C-alpha cells in the first residue's frame, strides 16, 4: 500500500515506538522487531479478491465488469465496509479504503475489521434490471467470503438500500437455512434495515464539527489561556456567524447541509452547495430544504439552469463545479470524492475548518500544508464514521430481531461519537500534531495492542 493511509500508519507506529510507556514489556531489539512486524501487518490487506462479473445487458450483449473485495484486517471482528459503484474503482483504491475502515472501526471501538468492495461502473449508464444483475453477480462471485460473521458489506458511493436489498436476497438464496439478516447492512427498513441508517453518516459528519465548536468548548476542556494554534482557531470562531460550503449533495452532503441549516447551537449560514454539475452560491444563504426537495425529484441533481432554480424557488448564482472549494467561507465540508484538495490547489483554500465527509478528500501533501497554515481538518476517520456505527447497530438488531426507534439510533450514534471525541480532542489541543495523526495513532495503538496480546507478532 503506497497510500496516504499507509504513510499515516507508519507515522503512528513511529510515535508509539518512541513512547516508552506504550507496551513497555517490549524492549530494545525485540521492540524494534515487533514494530516492524506491526508495520508489515497494518500496511497490507489480509486478502485481495478480484473478479470480472459476466453480465448480460438489455441490448443482448454480454459484458465483463471488474469487481473487487478487499479484506484488510479482522483483528477486532468481521470485515466491514461498503461496496462502491463508480468508474474510478480500482484495486489500489479499495485496498486504501479497506485500511481506512480498519482504523475507523478501531478508533470508534466498533467490533469490526476493515473491508471494502467496488464495481468499476457508472451506475447512471445502466438500467435498473442491469444493476440488479450486477448486484446478483457480485454476491455470486464473492459468496464464499461474505457472511454475517465473516465480511459484511454496506452501501457506498453509487449504491444504496436498493442494492443492499438485492444483494441480501441473493445471499439468502445461495445460503438456504443460514442466518442472513446480518450479511448486508444499509438495507431498507422493511427488509431488516435500521431506522436512521441513510442519514447516519451526514448527521455524524455535522455532529463532529458542532461538538468541537459548541459542546466541547462549553465544557472548557483546557482552552482558557492555551497557546495551541488550533485552540486559538476554535476560540476565534466560537459564538460567531459561520459561512459554510458543502461539496457534494448526495446522502452525506445533503444531510450535513440540512443539519447545519437547522442547527440552533451555532450561527450557520450555508452559502454554497455543489454536485457533479455545478456550484450554487448565495451570500445571504441557500434554502436547503427547497434544494433537497428539488434533488429528490430530479435524480439527485441540484438545479443548474435558471429554469431549474425557478422551479425550486431558490435564489442562487450558478458557478463552476470546483468553485465551491475556493470560496471565502469559514467551513468547507467535503462530501464528494477523494483527492479534492491537492498540492496543486491547496493554496487557494480559504476555509479555516475543513470537514471530511467523503473518504480521503485531502491528499497527504495538501494535508501538511493545511496543517502548517493552521487550518483545522476534521478527518474522515473521525467525521464520517456515522454510517459504520449505525451499520453496527443494524447488525445487532438483525441478530436480536429487536429494532430501535430512530430517536434511539441517533442517541446511540451521538453517544458513540461523543465518547470518541472526548478521548481525542483533549490531546489535539495539547500538542502540535494534526487531528488526523492523533486519530490514527489512537486507532493504531488499539490495533497494535490487540495484535500483541493475540500473539500475532511472533
């Protein structure tokens, strides 16, 4: 793995190696060898599965579509991770994302390992029947490695509850008489899914930001008189009006925008949102509920013409898709795809806070530049874990056949994320390391400890 994830894992292990209080039983040459073993284990997946799905198309042709399932690490429990339908899907991407899932689950103390899957298609180019067949074929080709106690997929970019319903049905057909409800999460509620699963990631993304700027600050956790630059950034924006821009208006971005729009604890103004076509900007604030209503009746797309804005009854300027990244705002939420802020455009970023709703939207080089500028980046591993946390609740509900109310789900989600943030934020404001590095170190420490006590380093 040559990804940003791998690089931060290596830095985390170096931090732990130099911390004499961590695993003091390991000394000298034995310690060096153990940490070298940890680097080897955590920077590579346990298994990489690849197939070419044979799919008959509506026009009578047969095509072969690349499909992947990576199982990174199962030290803490069964593999867990989404299945992505996107034309950019490739082997390196799913390996990187599976590693991120391993660390995300470890950070939030969710008893799963990390996995990830993908199919290299643009789902918009396929009919519903063709997508159904692709889902069936995916389960057929990978059925031996999937299961409620082995590897539990969920939705990701380009997939949703419909695809998970199809896949679980195929898993049930292939495995008659075996438990099946926990084989996939992110299903429709009527099919055993959890209330609140669709909104969970977006709600969690906004909650991490709101908690930092309001709840954590209200607790007076060491901010007073702190010379830490990150603490000063938080204090400088606390209680003041905040302009927000949200890149991406799918299941994550639209919910983040709505949560910010409805929030009474912060003075938010959502001045810009974007999707794959364009950016909508209004310095006075956008009508987010109206935009969500429009997108729901237009295949998920925002209005990108004057006629569309009139239909939505929304006042906004229509700008280029990438313009949202460079607006003069306090908060930029990245809820689209990876590699949006890079070394070649990071100097144009004006936001003081960047919240990663998507996976890996900031590259490693850009991340360091933002850190040097004093920008606070709330990383994906912390911010967008709401989906996997509620997937865990769904998995539990399926096993117990007892289901939570939506209010209970969101209360449990917030409690879980609050616990993580209370463990992470104090250390962040006590040193000069990035929030990403602190989160990774915390997750790697948990994984390393478990690998050691399980005897995996011998």
